[in-house]
C-alpha cells in the first residue's frame, strides 16, 4: 500500500482532490504504477486506522475501476486550478470499454477449441493441436508470498491429472457444471469435451 502523502489537518480535507502530481513518488492504487510528476491525479479521501489521507489514482484508472467516484469528483468543486484533466465523456467511454472487456473475459474452468497449434499444454508440455479441445483450469500460483489463481490451458486427456495436482484450484466436484456454464462452445461440443476428459462426476 502506498503511503498517503502529507496532507493538511483532517477537518480541511475534501472527499476528493484532483491535482497535478507534485512528484513522481505517488503510486496509482489501481495499476500500482507511479503517477508521473505533473500528470493529473485524483485523490480519494480515505479514513483509515493510521490516519486520514488521499489514495491517489490516475484519473483514467479510477474511471475504469469506479466511474461513479470520478463522476462525483468531477461534479463537485474538487479540481485544483490549472489541472488539465481528461473530459468526463472520454472517461465514460474508457469505463464502458473496460466493462465490455471484463464481460468478454472467460471464467475458468472452461473448454474452447485451440485456434492455432502453437499453444502448449501446461500439464504435459506437449503442443495442443489446432482445433482440439483445450481446457482452461485454475491453478494457484505463489508470487512473492502472494497467492493468486491463474488460468492454465491443458489437453482434454490431461484434465484429470491436472485437477489432482496439489496446486489445482478448480474443484473436481463442480468441474462439469462450471465448464457447462462458462464455455462458449455448443452444448454438444461441451459434452463431448467433458467426456474426453474421463473425469467422473464428483
Ligand atoms: Zn493507474
Ligand atoms: Zn497435455
């Protein structure tokens, strides 16, 4: 978590603050990258256990994450003089695009058909043939002490073994139902793919 910068006494703080970054030291809470000096940034007042301060964001990053907050900040008198902030229409368009992308992203587990022969199976490391069923499964990955789920792609006949690995994060019990719900192939194809895995219903 990036430290809120030094700020005036809490009673003087507005809920939002749109200003030019005074240094390149603040980090955007959304993308975790530095906010370059002099670029517009939006601060959201946070009253935490360690005091009150602004959490800083790139304006467009916050718009994609939480457009309502940006709308509110733009509607009020929270912009410091001389800040050239992106127009709200552009931010709305960016937010809509981000929503769309999220909607198109496929939840795992799922099955799809390999669109090329270039992908490799994460389980057996062999290529997955073009047009073959390719399953996306969740696997927990540790990165510098932080555990998160990543999607791995495997052959249909590697699914059973992959699901039994220690770091598998897809439950065997709900595997069939989740694949049916998440996959964009036809019903018949999904059933054929599930059959190919040989995984028994839990
Ligand atoms: Zn950002
Ligand atoms: Zn394989």
